[in-house]
C-alpha cells in the first residue's frame, strides 16, 4: 500500500482497503433490441431507470424503458475511426437474441458496421477480409475458442489460489461500494471475457444498461451463450460489442462507469487504454479495475524491472510492481480520487473523472 493510505479490515482474509466507500449496490449485460430504434432512424436515448437515479448521475442519462437508452440526446455508439455518431440503417432483423441483421452507418466515414448474431463488431478493421495485423500475444491468446471455453470452467477460479482474488461475488460486493455514485447509469464491462461480471451487472438491476466489450470474438460468443442459457436473464439489458480497448466506439463523456476485471495487465498499452476510458467517461464517472501486483517478497528478485520490460516486449502483458504505479497511471491519464483494496497479489483500484 502507499505510505499515505489508511488500511482497514474488510472481512476477506487479509484484504485491506484505502478509504473504501461503504458498500451499496462485474456486470449485467443487455442485448439491446436494436430493431426498436429502426423507426427513429438513429440510436437515441430515452429515459426512466427501474430504480431512482442517483443525484451524481446527470439527468441527461435517463431511461424510458430498460434497454432503450444508449445515450443522452445522441447515440452512445460511435464510429471507432472518427467518433461520430452511428445511424441505424437496417435493424429489421434485430432482436434481443440476435444482432446479425443490424447495420450501423457512419455518415462521416461512409462505413457500415454489423456483426454476427452474438455481437456488434465496432473495431476499425470491421468488415475487412484480407487485411490483418499482428497483435500482441496477450491479445491473440484470448481469441482461441478453447481459452474462452475454459475461462469460467476452472481458469478464473485459479486466480483465487495463486493471486488472492476473493471470487466473483465478493469482488462484485467490493465494486458496488466504489460505484455507488454512478448507480442507475450505463456501465461498460471492458475486456469482459466470457461475461462473468457482465451477467452479474445485468441481473443486479443496478445499471440501466450494461455493455459487454471485448476484442475476442470467441469470448463474446461464450458470453452470448451463457446469457441465453440463464433462465429469466434480462437480455434487454445486455449489449455485446467487439472493440479495441484503445479505440472505444463510444461518444466522449457518455459512459457512467467502466469496469475491467483481471484485464489491466493484458492490455498492450495500459496508458493508452486508461486515457481512452477517461475520454468516454462522463464527468464524475468511475473506473474500477482488478489486476495483480508483484511487490513485497517479489521485489527482491534480481533484475525484476529489466525482466519486466522483456516480458512486455515478448508477450504484451504488463507486470505491475506496486500500487503507486497504478496510482501514477490513473493520474497521468487524468483520473483522480485513486483508491485501492489489497489481498495478497490481488488489487482492486478505483479512480474518478473530474467533474
């Protein structure tokens, strides 16, 4: 912990927190019925949350019927090239179970975006058939269907053994405390994987809209399958989007909260990603993330810092050596009010966009 941080017991083993907010209410996702917006011609926001909107959430972000609002006065979804709003040009085949016939158009770039039945593809390379880029190993690894299949079938559970992760339910409880000021708004579950927290967010009813976002097509397909298999799952609250964390397809200042579970260390450029998260957050918006730290006894490993650079160059994965690095990262990207919770190697951080 940073020297200036106050610590307090939280009841999760040796889990400690620096100024942890009181617990209030990763993720409920909503497959928005985009076809509902066909008559309007553009994806627009409407209003009325199933719960009272907290004062710190701007009154512009209101929800008419759960799942019908994706922005305030403008489309939430934007072109990943120019960040201009997207127009719905074909949503006749869309439903809460499929978005495969939905077409969104950027009237500035004249580019159309669609996707398979499980998700919208809002990457810059969407629609290309020949062009491809060599991506970091940490990115490509999670695109393998086998990894997506195993993620909730033993892989994620192992984080508790070697990393001190308290488990999804306890992590979710901790998140609610950090996210109290933005409950009732829109949350993006960045690098959602198979949607473990996306589903929790959606079922909780704490957010008007949950966007499950990942670069891996196979992870999004797995998330889609899990949501379909759950009885009484609120599919109207879940929108699955394929996107690059460093090029988020959302309008600036449009999102109330961003969550990134066990993902920060996998991003090719954490600073670029966190700066982009700051761009899309509304004033007062909250960023919550979990990762692991190699500090304490690990700091005695010879040449650890130079070795870390080699790891980054080869795999694209980042190793954080202390809480101060994470606080500096958030501050450098314009976020304030840094807080964190620790349990062995596990750390949950929170930071806020200035109002």
